[in-house]
C-alpha cells in the first residue's frame, strides 16, 4: 500500500496479482478481501473518505457518447499547460489518445497553442501509428508495408481555437478525419483526456517536476511519463490492463 499510494483498491489487487520474478514467471498472489485493503488504507491514513463519498455526484448524464469497439476507431486529444521556469510563462503539451485502448498515440510539447502546430501534430500522430484513411493521402517519410487503411477515424476534442482553426480543419479534411467536438460548457465530453492529464500531474509513480527550464526538458520528461503510462500503468478504464497491452 505504501509503495503505491496513488492506486485505488482494485489497482492494488491487480498489481499484487501481476507480480513477476526476474525471469518473467508469475509470482503474484492476493489473500484477503477488498474490505480488508480498505481497512489497511484507513489505518495508514492513505484514503480520503470525503473524496470517496463524493464520487458519482459529478457525473454528466447527458455526456456525449463516443463508442469504440476496437483500436484506431476514435482518437481524443487536448492541450494542457506545463510550468516553465519563468513565472507567468508556460509550455503546452499536445496529447492524443486512442479511446478504446487508452494508449497515448502521440504527444508533443510546444511554446504556444496554435492550429498550425495542431495540424502538424495530427499528421505526425497518424504517421506514427501508420494510419491512413481510405481515399486520402497519408504523408509518411518512407513507403511502408504496414500502413493500416481505415474506412473512418473520428477525432474528438473540445472547442478551443487550435482545435477549430482553419489550418486544423483543412488538415483533418485532407487526411479524411471525421471531426467531433464537445458541447459548449460540457468539459465532461472530453473526460478521458482530462483524466489522463490529472494522472500526469498528480501521479506518485511518475512525479512531475515543479517546472521545466526548456521545451526539450519538458518533452524528455513527457516521453518518460507516457512510456510508463502506456507500458506499466494499470488503467482502471480497461480492466487494469496497460494501454499498450489492450491496444495490441
């Protein structure tokens, strides 16, 4: 429990069951009940009862429904700020997630929020996953045999200027991307990205620095974080699998 203070009870049990030795053999086991783990958490003051009691009341029952039954059907993306070493100035993390697997597809840190950056970011993300939409051009740096051709790919975001700028709209149209946007004043419509950013900024497993001196410093840390997120993080939204395991 003390080694994993940011994990909930189900995640702690999943970690215990998933333990392996140096040779990769399963050595995980779990003895007890969920209520026993809760008692341990209370005893060590590692559970916030007020927060637990409040869960559920913030659900938006009119939330826009996005459904994915397999990887590479629906991507969601957003931008969040990271502190720089200069007070009042920020770096901006662009991140895109596969809705089905919760895998972080692509992520870049920049000094500004612009639709020109967003359009390039989107194209690089599709190239990184070798995704192309039927009947549309996908500019890869080299001809590949492993390009996945999709009939449709939905990209969901909120209504920010970089998401709806002319350059971004043109890029989505040229790539054959189907746009989806949150309803005005309904942040829960992009809840998966909001949740992933909360993990990025508050996880005990990968503590974020208070600030970054340069864009490259921020990018280097983000690369390490999403390597952990995709390959080691047991995600509650996908039955405590890692995003990469679910995606693949």
